[in-house]
C-alpha cells in the first residue's frame, strides 16, 4: 500500500522560500502571482494491507518525524 503525505506550513508562519519563489516568478514575467507557499511531499510504501491501520501508522510517522507539528500541517492519502 502507498501513502502520500503533503506537509505545508501553518497559516501565519513566515515562508521566506515561498516569498522568494513569488518574487522570481514576477521577474520571469508571470504576472498576477499572489502569495506562494512551499511545502514537502512524501510517498511511503507500506507492507500494511489494511487502509485504516496504514493511515494510523503514517499519522504516527508524521507526528514523530515527518512534520514539525508546531509550525506545519500534514495531509495523508492512503491508497
């Protein structure tokens, strides 16, 4: 089973990399670009066959290592 995890900064947390990307896009001629927020994406292969147990395992992984839950949110898609 494969889990896909998207990690993004929480609203209100400064995102200097996103700000730099937005500025660079403007300099490259992409008009109308507002705020840009950057994040991380993970694909995790699991031996687990039960979707609910796999989701629980990945949630624990996110809470313990993958995401800094003080400043980041995460979304899990197990399939």
